[in-house]
C-alpha cells in the first residue's frame, strides 16, 4: 500500500513539475540589428474622417491607369512575332 | 441488416470513386483548349516566336489577375467611402437639413458599384487563348487575343471609373448641403 502511495506521489510530482516547467530564456547572443526605420508619415487623410475633402482625397487615391501601362508593354512584347 | 450496411458502404465507395470523374467532365471543355494550345505551341519551330507566344499567353493571365485584384480593392475602398458619406449625410439630416438629393445620388452610386463588382468578377474569371494555326499567322493570332483582352479589361476598368464618379457625385451633393467647398474633383 505504502509502495503504491509512493509511486502515485512520485508520478504526481513529476507531472506537476513537467507542467510548471518553463523553457529557459535563449542564451544565444542576439545579432545587433539595424535600427528600425522611422515610419514615413504622409499627409493622407485619416480613414475615419468624414470631411468632404478628406473623403474626396481618398477617392482620388483609387485612381489609376486601369492597366494601360501593362497593355502597352504587352504590345511591345509581341513585336517579335 | 448486415446486407443493408454492406450495400450502403458499397454505395459510398462508388460515390467517392466516381466524383472526380464527374468533376473532370465538367472542366473538360476548358482543359481541352489549354491542352490544344500547348500542343500547337510545341509544334512551332521558331524558338524565338514560340517563347514570345508563351510569354504573351502568360502575361495576359497575370495582368488580368493583377488588374482585377486591384479593381476589386478599389471598389471595396470606394464602397467604404460611400458608407462614410452616407453616415455623414444621416448626421446632417438629423440637424433638419434636406438631403433627398444626396439620398438619390447614393442609390445611383450603390447600383454603379454593384455593376462594377459583377463586371470585375466576370473579368477575373475570363481566359484568353491565342488561336495558333500556322507560324505566319502567329502575329495576328496573338494580336487578336491581346486586343480582346485589352478591350475587356478597359471595359471593366471603366465600370470602376463610373462607380467612383457616382460616389464623387454623392460627395458633391453632400458638400452642397453642408456648404463645404470641395476641391480637386476632376475625374482622371
């Protein structure tokens, strides 16, 4: 009976210690990294703004050539045929 | 009971085995076109021309995926802007101002956005195959595929431009109601 209790306690202790085990912090020397670049702050309007000119500026940001440059390049690529 | 279970198992197995066959049948027509294109492409003797045709074929698919992706993102943004304009319009309405012109413009814009979304989705699913016949007709075959693609892509882009323009019209109507001066409204 005593032996059984001892085994039970030992197993429990092992289980508990395994659960609470935390990996030691890495000891490798960290390579110095370059300083993080300073984020470029642009004067674009905030997305939450409901000012008509801010909203208009955001609309303007969706303007593009519709792929015309790609289509022109495609035409050039076909020149050798 | 055992017989019934065996029968059900057999039926399930049959379905599992047969389903890929059905799926293949559904895509066979599209697959045949591509296979035929690859076969005809490999038959071109001029390696330089072969490379050009192959590149054009790949680039059309790439440009289509890229541009329709951009159009979709822009439409999402345009719709988001419209939502904010609408929210502002409702706030303005609460102060007792007349916003019926804004509401009408919003309805028009919603329709234009929906049309553009459908067009762009359809465009994204399109494929263009260069109809290779003889080597001396490679130029015209590539040109035909390229022209058809360009026409479709520009048409899809135009729906995005229209959607943006209608949202800008909503903005103009709102600016008119609130008495704010709107600048830089020229649609490029």
